[in-house]
């Protein structure tokens, strides 16, 4: 777990609301993420966790409220400046979204070259470094279809890291994986946390949340109902909603 925290949050939401038609998915959320902090966002299906995460980098436009990243309210930026801010927020999805016609190496070096104008030699060297970091450098010239799900997700993490982001957002990164592949992805994420990466992770992996998170945010019914250390949340949940959720999860 990371303890190096600064007084100004790197990322904060203020009075965040998101409505789809008549369905109010997010209801007036105020939370902040400190530099170097690992937040695990947990809760029942349909609670709005993925929507919340997508609002953080404006993949979903909030209905109202502010999303402050490094002092800028993302809800007020034009598309060009928003894209510049998004470069600093890596996103890893449930599905790996790798380009199937490009090798693993090409997938990772594409964005730094296209978006940041990094020279191919430098992008290639950095891609190899990242592939070593996630334990996949031997697969650099392989195509995604030849990789296991766990390998594809590790490649997707390396691709997100290639932009040198300040924050990493993970949307249930292990939910599409076979059980035996979950550990290899969580290990990469755990190493990132130890290295000081600021992370917001939507996850159903309670062991990961308990051991890696600095804070657990429990979301249900459109609100973050509890924000606590993992020990406090898992051992002493405060709300009936959280107690009910944990009873069901831990029995399963």
C-alpha cells in the first residue's frame, strides 16, 4: 500500500450526477483521490461503478457536477484539451481492446508515436521495457489472438502505461478472465501499486481490495455509501447495505 499522499488531490469529483433517461445512476457524489493512492471501488452489480469510472475521464459526460484533474475541471474543457488530459489517465477495460491485426509490440508503441510524436526507436525500447514489467516480452511479436486472456489483459495494461499516465483507471480488469488467469493480472496491478501509481480500480476481487487498497469505496444505489480503510470496511462495515453486500460476497 502507498502512503505518500499530498494535500491537493490529483483527482476529485464534486456533486457528480449522471442520469440516463429517468434513471439516476450517480447521485451527488463527492470524493477525492490523493497522489499515490489506490482506491478500490466495490459494490453490487448495477450500482453505477463503471459509469462512475467512465465519468472520471469523461468517456461518459456527467449530467452535472465537476471532475477536477490536476486542478482542471474536465467538464468545462473543449475536446482538444480534454484529449490532452485523457492522455494522463490510463484506462484498462474488462475487454482487452487490443488491435487484432497488430502485434503486441505494435499495440503498445502505437499511441506514443501517433499521439505524442515519440520516435519509433524510443517507443520500441519503452514498449519492450513495459512488456518486461508485465512479464510478456517474449510475446512482443505475437498477435493478440494467440495470447491467453490474462496475457492480453497484461498487454492492455502495458499499452495504457506506455502513455506514462499519472492515474490508472481499471474497470473490472479480471472479470472476463478464466479464474486461473486472474492472479497474473492482479500481480501486475499489485506491483504498480507498490511502485506508487495512483489507481482507481472497480473490482470484485475482495482479496485484492483488502490487501492492496488504501481506501475502499463502497457504492450502492447511486451513492458511495462508505469510504474507509480496507480493515475498517471489511471488519467493521457501517451501513446495512454494506453489511448485506459483504455477507453475500464472503459467503459465495
